[in-house]
């Protein structure tokens, strides 16, 4: 029988990055549909989003592991949403210094320096809930098969 090993942090980070990247493309396509009524469903993102989402959800994983037995899901998701806004603002601020920030929320009434917008609070809250309840929960269950040393030597 083969042994199994949990995915390491880099593999989990990659899954989280891909999840966030795809969700952003789908969200921007849906947003465009609602505002332009175009069925082209063109979603956009930036390569920076890959790093930003991967890291954000990886940190949420760590928060979830610590908070799960301490606070209820509503409080956890509220904390994740605050973290998400903090991370989006921070990374956006750094990227703006290098003229590389791909988003600008200046046209939203609830924006803060054009880097975050309060209009997205409810979508972020539910995105954090999905991240915890679906993405993180199932990613932590994934395992790689690990071959024993005995079997490795036989195959060589």
C-alpha cells in the first residue's frame, strides 16, 4: 500500500493562486456583462493577481486553522474580509509606487485612495466564506502518493 503525504505549502499556495486568479477573471466578466450587457464575457486580470491571491488565501488558511475552534464562521469571515482589504490596499499601494497597480476604484463612491472600495465588502465576505468552506477545506485534504525507499530502489 502506498503512503500518502499532505501537499506542501508551495503546492497549496499554487492552488489558492489559481483559484483567486480564475475567480477574478470570472468576476470581471460577470461585472462587464451587468454593465455593458455584452455576452462576450471578457474577464481581465493581471499577473500580479496570481501572487496577491495565492498569498492572501494562504494567510487565510493559517487564520482558519487558528480561529476555527475559537470563533464562529461569521466572525472568521469578517476577519478574513478585513485581512483581504488590508492585503489589497497594501499590495496596491506598493504596486502604485512602481506604476504597476492594475486596478483603480476611484470611480466608486466608497473607495479609499482608489485602492479598495467598500462596495465590494459583501462579495469579499462571501468569497472568503467560499475560500474557507470549499477551497481551503478541500485543499488541506489533498495528498500526494509517496513511494517508499524500498520501492524506489527496485525501480532503478
